[in-house]
C-alpha cells in the first residue's frame, strides 16, 4: 500500500523551487491544477452499526481484506498520472521576407493533465502542397527549432531550453519556433509547419527533457501513467501522450520589374523623321524599375555597361531638326546637362520626360559603365532623394547613346 507523508518544506527548498520556475513563468500562464494531483492517496473507511436482537453491538469498521471486529482500517487507492495536453497555433500567419533568418512563429502548449510534466518539442516542415487555413505549402524553411524564449527576444540564447521543463498541471507556456527563409521567393509563397509536443516525465528541473513515458497496462497500487489525450491534434493520434498544431509563414516581398527599352531618336541622314539605327544615329534608352509587390523595396544601385559600339551622349540630344544637329554633345538640342533624365510616379511609367526631369545627382558614367544610385537620384521635379520604391511606384532613367 502506498502512503503519503507530508513534510513542511524548508525556506531553502522553497527558494530553490521558486528560482527553478522563474524562467518558465516569464513565458507561461500559471493556472489552477486540473483535477486531483497524481500520487494523492485517497482513503475511506466504512463503519457498520448493528444490533443483535434489541441490543446494540460494537460497530465494525471496514478493511480492504474484510474485518469482523473493531475499528477496521481505511481502504486506500492512489491517483494515477493522467497525461493530457493541447498545442494551439498563435492564430495568425507570420509574415516574412525572402532571406530572413530566425523568423518567429509561436504556439501555446497547455498541460491538461494532473501532474507536473516535461514536454519534448519537435518543429517540422509539412509536405509541399499541404494546405493550412487555405494556404498551400510551396517551400521549406531551414534550421527549424522550437524553444522557450524566456526573455522574449526572438533568439535562441544560451541557457534557453528546447523542451518544456516542469510545466504544472493546468498551466500553459508559449513555444517559439524559428525558421530561416530562403531567397528567391515571391508573395504567393507559403511555408506550413507543425509543432509536436510529447509528454515526458517531470519531477525535477534539468538540462535535458525527462524520460519517455509508457502508457500503463493493468492498474497497479502505485502511480500509473495513463494517456488520456482523447482529442488528437493535426499531426498526432489520440491516446498517444502528445498533441500538435500547424502554423504558416507567409512571404511578403517587393516584386520588382526592370524594363529597358530603346528608341531611335535621330540619324544624320533623316534627322528625326523615321530615324534608323545607322552609324552616327542616336538611340534613347529608358530603364524603368517598378514595384508590383506587397511591400516597399529599397533600391541601391543599377549598373549598365554600354556596348563598345556605343558612345553615350553627354547632353541628351532631343533629336530636333536639322539633321546636322544629330551629333553627340550638341548643346542646341540638349535636354540635360548631365546627359540623364529621370521620372518618378505611381502606376504605368509614361515613357516621356520634360526639361525639369534632367538629373542633378545620382546618375553618372565612367568609361562605358553607367551607374544609377537611387538613394541620391534628384531632378528639379524630384528634389528629395529616396531609395524607397513603394508598392505601385516606378522610377525611369533616360539617356542617349550614339552608334559608332
């Protein structure tokens, strides 16, 4: 027969227990225990009052084996360890950008049993095509890890545990999952993941998760382990001592289009009347960057190396007649002292510019290499430079080159 002996804890023991739980409290919700704690010994004694004839006799107390006289002894049993838990997704997709490392998604694990337990944690990618909340999986993140983020900084720090240690009955803890998002993704990409929590033996805080549990067969006089998780999660089965849930990483990114067009401007024979691409002719390049994605992009620079058969026009010739003005560096037909023009706007780029669109900074050429630095690109119509290209916006840079 198993008996319970209660000792009053010393101050030192109480302080140590509080310190062991402190880290978990930061990320958990402590609640009232669920049901009678395992290991509790419940004892009951029945007493029979009776008479023989008209005379009252000495009451007989019960016993487990059967008692015929005297006070008897209580009949005890020990409350077993009910294993039950739940894993719940945070409830919202985690938005990420291509190339992001350590993207955070969270779940909540609740101990629905009647005993302090450890829980092993496994985060995994779901199969491509798996649908979660209407979003089909298209890619796998790398380096998935689940842990208890005790300082809530979104980073797995030294000393933070990749398992749940000593979670009291009725209490919950937030589990953080990290995933590294690959480059080359678009706004139609999703990564669906699962978190599986499996109950392990509790009883003492430690550097490693507790021992595996085995569902009991026949009832014993001691504390039996009983898997009572009757409601399965997304990726586990009932009555197996575990639970699971699924979550989603949603890629949001800028979708940039770079378009380069070329248009004949003039030639030395016909001027700007149906100009052809003959030696001595001028062509105009227009390079447009537009953003059709869901978030803004920060543009750094664009490089364009001209073919050896081309010579950049330092004055951005308009092509105006007469045909003799169709020469590189012609001041009379100049549209830009820098040789470049730029336009900025929302929607579809118009493909044209005015004199006030001549660049004053941010566009240059060295040898045959043209460099556009968007963070410093300015014109009289665009005095404040910005590298940010908002959703739906465009920037176009124009320059001429003469065919040699």
